[in-house]
C-alpha cells in the first residue's frame, strides 16, 4: 500500500475516533435530563454516571501511555473499538442505573485509548512543522465534534427523538474509524528515549511538573464541568442549553486553529492566566444572566477555556521534556480523573440547591433557574483558584531561559 495513502487513512481514522469521543461527551450531555426522567435518577446519580466517562478516560490513557511501545497503537485502538461499541450498545439497551454506570465507564476507556494511541502515532507519522500542523488539526476535532454532536442532539430532541436514537448516532464515527484503521500498517516510534520509563518518572518529580499536575486538575473541571451539566443548569435560563454548548465548542475549535499567534503573543503562562480570568468571568455571567445574554457569556467562557488543555500539555512538553509522552499522558489523565471526582459533587450541589430553593417557596422554572445559578456560582471557584495559581506561575517562570525559549517554539496540540 502507498505510504501516503496508509498515513492519510490512519490520520483520518484518528480524527473520527476523536469525533466519537466528542459525540459521547456532547450527545450524552444533551440526553442527561431524559436519562434522569426515564430511570428516576437524582442529579447526584447522574453525576456518578458522568464521572464514569471521566474515570475510564484517564485509566486507559495512562495505561496506554505505559504500554504504547510494547502493546502498540493498533492493539490499543482495537481495545478502543470494542469498548466504544459495547459501551454504546449497553447504554442504548440499559436496564437501569447500574447498567448506565458500566456502559459509561467502557465508553470512557475507549476514549482514553484513543488519546493514548493517536497522539504519539501522529507524532511518529509526521515530523517538524508538518507534525505540529497535523496534531493541531487532530485536536480540533474534539471541540469540533462537540459542536456537531450538540446540534445533532438539539435537533433530534426538538423532533421528539429519544435518547436511544441519539446514542445510535455515536456508532457512526465508531464504525468509520474501525473501517479506516482495518488492514493498515501502523508506524513505529522514532524516539528511542521514549522507552526510558525511569528517565520519564525522574523528570516527573520536578517542581514544575508537580505544579502543572495540580493545576491540570482545576483547568479540566473548569472546562468540562459547565459543559457536561449545561442541559441541567441552564434549562430554565431562557437560552437553549445545547446551542450554548455548540457555540462554546465551535469557538474553541476556531480558537485552537489560530492558537499559534495567540500563544506566541501572550506566552504559555500569559495564555493560562488570561484564560483563567476569562473563564471566571464567563461562569459568573452564566450564574447571573438570562435570555440571549447567556450566549455572550458562552463567548467569554469559550475564550477562557479554549487554550487550557493544549497549553497545559504543551507546557509539560516544553518545560519538562524528559517526561516524554508518559508525562503528557499522566497530566491529561489527572485532568480527566479530577473531572470524574467532581461530577457527583456538582450533582450534589444541584440537589442541595434545589432543596434549599424549594424551602424558599420557589417552584417550576423559577426553582430550576435559581438551582442552576447556585451550582454555577460554586463552579466559579475552580477558575478563581487558577487565577491565583497562574499569577504565581507567571512570576515563577518569567525569568526562566527555558520558559522564554519554550514560549517561542511551543507546538500547540
């Protein structure tokens, strides 16, 4: 097979695998109220179901990073396909709470396998500027896929199509990536030192890595928290929740496409600090405004969280380079693991706020609006803490020669 054809198929397959990840995020966010109604679940129980997606992701992502060079990307993606397929089908034919927990965990494992296999695989297929360009195009498809999935969920819900029909849609990109990967020759690593796990772990004990590790827990929940609960917390705000999610994701996709000039101007530390400030303002606006103004809040929020994930991963790559792919996988994993932990906590905030506001005599839409705004005010704590941490990081790294060089050469994923 022609090498270019093989490489193109692998890259396109990787993009569809990431679209599958995005669909399982956005479409599941759209059907969350339907699941709660169909199975009589509390917000806290829905939070535990959400947490399974974010729990399976880091487990398989970290394990995949450890075994990438021995088990291989082809086998990792075979595991991803099996987990995606079984997880999606179990969700569609779910009999109750326990089945939804297991099925969502399997989907999360499939998503983590995708990240663990495709990132280093794309890096091995391309080099130099081309590699950076293709990694950027690959990572566009997470917010891009969320945009498409949000719109699909929105219109299917408006048409009266249930959550089962919407989950069937997630099988489409799953089958496509399996077909594209089938029979293809996967690349071998170009980096011999990547196999040195001892060197990787030693580098991960550095103060900068530990600081970024801790910050990633907060940047991830800031990005994913409001988005995953958008249908619940904004259902009575006067704005369409799935349109909010679609708008946010679309702006993030565009922002990441043009990330190079932005990060080149602000630097990694500046981009992170500015993002934390805008994310705090955006979530605060979500918690206070109603109607069309909520769409403006979505713009501010999207500008804030847009660069969190790629710049955090890029900071690890350039400030702690000896941590290699394993270091990036573990930082990404802790972001997802943190989000998993906070999902039921956010659900608990919603339940307690609903009880509190019911006691005040609120009912109907007024009750749901007050409950959602209360939960969002709590979520605002995450980026507010990040503002302080990134000011410290900005001052800490300001005079670092390595940091200065990294700002200019960073590859935004």
